[in-house]
C-alpha cells in the first residue's frame, strides 16, 4: 500500500524556480523515498547522492568551478541526501545555484541544527524549506475511509505514525519503534553539539514523556535528569532541532491572571514517546490517555499546517485560577481555539473571560467522534 505524501505536490510546484529546496525531517520519516519520487519524472537527467558516504563527502567538499561544472554536467535535478555531512554545504550550494541556475538542487537533512547552521547565511533568499513529518491523518485518508481511521485511533496513540511502523503488523510495530527510537537518540542527537552524557538525555526524555499534557517545569526536569536548568534548555533545543519534540508557549496579551512564562512540550510522534517509557499498553488500562489524545491532536494540526504551508502562531492558554484552552492558532489576528477530549461525553466550554477579552476568536472541541475536523477530512 502506497501513501502519497501531501508535501510532494507542493515541492514539485517549487522546482526549477532558481531556489535550493531544503527538506528537513527526522530519520525514517520517508525523506529518501520522497526525493526518489521526485526523480521519477526526471530519471534521465537526475542524480542522487547519499552524503553519509565518505566518497560523496569528498566529492562535494570543494567549490572549484571546473570540478563543480564536471559534477553537474547536463543534470537537471541533483539531490544531496543527508547534506549536513558535507563540510561547508551552505557555501557549496550557493555556488551551485548561482553558477547553474538551470539545475534544481535539493538537499535533505535529519538535523536542522547542523544543516540550517550551515545554510542560513549563504542561502539567504536562495532556498525554500520544507519539513517532512510522520504520516498524517490526511495522508492515510487517501487509502482508508473515515470509519476505518477512527477504529485505528487507539493504534495511532500507542504506536504513532512513522511510515515503517504504520505499515508493520502486530508486535513488529514495537520492534520498528524500538529500532527507530534508538537511532533517533544515539545516531543523531548524541552527535549534535558533542553530547557526552547520554544518561542525562535519557532521563530528560523520560521526564518529558511523563509530563505529557502538563506544563513543563525546567527546574523539575533538571532535578529528574540530575543536571541544571541551563543544560536542560540546551538539550531541549537539540531535541527540537532533531525533530523529536516541539514546544508550545503560553498565550498572553491582556489579562492579569494569564500565565505568560510557561511552556508545554510534545512529541512529534507518540510511538517514540511510548518507546521512551517502554509502555505500549492498550488504552483501556492506561492513565495517560488525556495527554496522549492532546499530543496526538496538536501534532496532527502541526502536520496539517506544514502540509498546507499555513504559517500560524501556536499557543496554549491558562490562567492562575485554572481556566485553560489546550491549543490556539493565531491567523491574521484571529484566534482559533481547540479543546481536546478523548471522552466525547466530557464537558468543555469556551472560557467566558477569554471569549469576552478576545472577541475575534472561535472555539471547537475535538474528540474521536469528530477527529476528522483536525484536518478538514470528508469535507
């Protein structure tokens, strides 16, 4: 069963416009599969290079115009996979795109820490950047009706939606997840910024996983990991740049009672989160179902926004007297507010003080009964 990635058609429309295409995404989210799909329409004039291979690193580690001209030749599409392994890749891409404007260059990277640091200045105004995440509801909807997707929600909350995990059966899902999570932590993250204490990273990730759905206290995370707040902040930044976690900050503009210096931390994929705490138990015996559903819904909105190039501000909201909204999107001055309830019978209402203070706002409750509204499915 093939699932077409939504971002593929968007990238195709950006080809051959004089910009370098940068495709980010964690390992095993399908970057290589996607770029090889792009090559299908250009097979006779496309080249693919795995930049993890030493010979390709040596091949591309210079800006000599004669050598580069020979390298490009008559190719119309050149793909550099895991380009962060090429020294000075930003400068090399700048020279390539300036010298060969008729050739499309596409670079992928599993670490925005390494790749974006190298390309930020050299490629200013010369690139388009995209993020490939695990499968989204919108993508699986291409092959499954809504009623079947609804029945699969418990599986998504336990095992996540990484392509290889999604395609696996039964216990193989756990085997795939444990393999991915190990590669996540030890192949990429521990290489970033020369992290020398993996035990701190493991304790930090477990602390984040156990706080799912709650506001994250840096002091508490530091105590759990046996380190200081400065180190926690640095590791959180690296985890974000390796596409393991993302953060929401508190929304606050007018009200004195609003909490304005807090954050929540979520995982891009719940399978990775559950692998970290070694818990793949069925939902009916779990105590973290609320946090799982909240994380799932917010990550699906993130995927939807990425796949449709919706550039929005995202927040959560809470007051000191415990009024709260799980998730807010700010678009052109309007606020779209969401509350996530796994139990559709749970009561939830739009906080009056928020509604009256921020009049340009809407409120929606999302449960498994109307999950399709997360991505406008079935419309």
